[in-house]
C-alpha cells in the first residue's frame, strides 16, 4: 500500500468526541470544569455529579454548618453561566449536584468546596480521593455515566459522536 492511500485510510476512521469533567483542588475553592471536545452534543443536556461513590466519601461543603470541615465555599458558576439554565440547590453535606445545560458549545466551570468524610485530608482533596465519583450525562437520546479516575477527570463519550 502506498503512503497516500494509507494516510487516506487512517484519516477515514472516525474520531470520537467526548465531554470531560475535570476536578481541580484549590484553596480556598475547588473547581469543576465541563468541556465538550467537539460539537457533537450541544444541548440541552442534564449533567449530574455524584460524589457518593468517591474513595474519600466526599461531600459538598457549602455552608459554615453541617458536614463540612472548617472552610466552606458556596456553589458559584464562574464560566459559561449563560449556558446553565438551572441547577439543584446544594445543602451542606450533599453528595449530588444536577446541572441543566442549554448548550455545551463553551466550557462551563463552577467553584465550591469539597471535603472528605473519612478523615484522610478533610479540607484538601487529592486527585485520587475523587476517584469513584461519577458524572452522568442525559440527552434526549441517551444517558451515560463515567467515573472520575485517579487523575480527577471523568470522560463521557456519547453514542453516535464520530466526526
């Protein structure tokens, strides 16, 4: 096979689009970023972040009272707020957050505070401590779930997203 034919064959294979949700520990706020790496799924979608399966028993620490430790931070949309049409109200100690998203054409980011409940580090969270938490994406056509890995990234690949 000649080189041009090989290049054409390789470039004909579809590249799969994905949506990544990244957690970044920070002081005093932690940050989640949602980014579609292609325009395959634009919206509307519903996304749920579920901390209940996390290795460290993570909870949202959004008020001075409740399950959190010391420092707390409320939920704040810091990027892409114009694309979020609604979200579930967080109370201190919650493990689940739902976001209603009109479009994923630009990244969405929010800050809050997460604390662990099994006493590893409590007020700071390592990447590995969010492992096991999940992200669920629901569209009109499907619902898919992906776990956060030790690298604090969850990657969702919707069906039919080939470019």
